[in-house]
């Protein structure tokens, strides 16, 4: 992304991201290359919170 481009971010109200933003209202967006997408998804279970899908 370049400066001036828009980003739409959709968050589930129960997500860890929402809880994190409530505690620290700052947001940094890193956009991974397509080659890193699969690796990025593998990190999702390591957020420190259980997900409804895992329960």
C-alpha cells in the first residue's frame, strides 16, 4: 500500500484484535506479500487467545 490508499478492516466484535485495540487504541497494518500469506495464516493460532473455531 502507498500513502493515500484506503484500507477497509472488518473485525468481529469478539476478536482478539478488538480487545487489543480497546486496551491500546493504535493500529499498525503490515501487508504481507502473497508469498508470505500462508506463513502469516499459520501464525494466527499463536495470538494468545482461543478462537471459537478451536473450541
